[in-house]
């Protein structure tokens, strides 16, 4: 049926394998029941909830940074700081969506600063220095640092970290090629477009995926991605879209319960929708994802679904 599918390019001997999560020598897993699986799903959801201390630290830092950036905008308008002119600021990323999970990135957040001036490495570094200076002035007794990495400002406090992504307004001269990109001080247009994409993704999520069920499934899928390496080709926008589909695309427009939507995600990927010539892959994956990575995800989710079906969902959900 799918003559050009990647799956059919695999040698028969290579595809024959045992499910990696199951061990024939171990005791038989408890019989699968809807209620036991639901309990395991919610147990995992509670386990990956960001600790209140970490959440408070990040949200406090976000509030402080937003206050400082609003002050810089006023200084721009008053002519007191003209090295980098800010139009507006958007909170994006996991804390804007309210889908952060406990783990290595629980103390990280993101904002996008949209400039009316032409962004250069020098001007963005001056902005970083200004932000840190105003933070220390407004909140004495606390230490702040900044660094410019991959054309992003990294602002750090003692307890949290914020990545400041840079983009520009549509009227900015850089869009009309009035600024030569050959200079070593310029920020590539691709970087600015990526930052704008973060705003678009945040707006889409707020308009379409801000229900409790979708947020819960996004957290579960993000956690699954962290624990199973092949799934890491699914970036945040892909997980958002898949979670929205699995929860929302249900009969009579009703939302599917989280535990069923979680299984539906694994079924959806296991069917091969990420393989070559399957049109959904173009919507949820970056264009540079190769066939081997798509095959690895398909295999991994098939194994996970098999484990759940045999009652081994504790190994899938790590509960």
C-alpha cells in the first residue's frame, strides 16, 4: 500500500526484534485495566509537576525582567537609552504555555524582545548589559549576569534563567535589505525569523491548546521525550500539535480524557505517520529530520504501545 515508505526499505532481518521494554524472565505484569492505567498516568503527571519553589523562582524572575524591560522602553522613548530600541516584549516557551515539567529545564524560561532598531551583536550586548544594570539597581542585594550565545541573550539570577530571543518589527530596515548582512556584527535574518516563530507558536497555543487536558498531555509527551531519546526529534511545536490532535479530534467535538489521548498519541505515531510520504510528518517535523530518525520513533512508540497493552505501563510512565 505504501511502496515508497521508509519502512519497506528495511532489511527483513533488521526489523525482526523483541520488544525492548519487556523481559520474559520477569514476573507477568498486572492485568491491564482502564482504571489502573488512568491511575498510572495521573501518578506520572503529579511526579513531573514543577516544585512550587522552582516555579515561584522563575515567575518572580520573569516579573522582574518584564518590569526592567518596560523601563527600558520608556527610556527609549525619552532618549535616555538609544543603543537598542524595543517595541514590545512577549513571554514565550514552557512557562507562557504553562506546560513546564520537573527536570533539568524547570528553572528556564523564554521571552522574545521585538526591536525597532537594527539588531547587531554589539547593540544586543549593550541591551544585555543594560538589563543586568537595571536589575541590580531595582533589586539590590541580588546578583545577575548575562551572556550572548547563538545570538540569544542569557540572563541569569541566582535561582533562575531566562533566554531573551531577538526579533524585529515588520517595518524594520533589515526586512528591506537596507542593512548589509555581510558584516560580522549583524544578526542573521534566520535567527530573527526563528524568534518570531516562537511568538506565533505561543499565540497559536493560547488560542487553540490552552485547555487543562491538552496542557497535561503536552507535559506527559515532553516527559516521554526526555526519557526515550528517539522521541527527541519531536520538538515543542510538534508535541503541541500532536497533543491538540489527540485530545481535541474526538467525536462530537468533546475532549478525550488524558489517559486515552496518551495512548492515542502512541497509536498515531506507531501507525507510521512520521515515515516518508506520510503527509502529517511535514506538519510536525523539521525538514532536516532523516528517515532513520523517523523509523526510530516509529519503532520506539510501537514498543511503548505494546508494553502498555501488556500491562507494563509502569515502565513506560516510570511510576
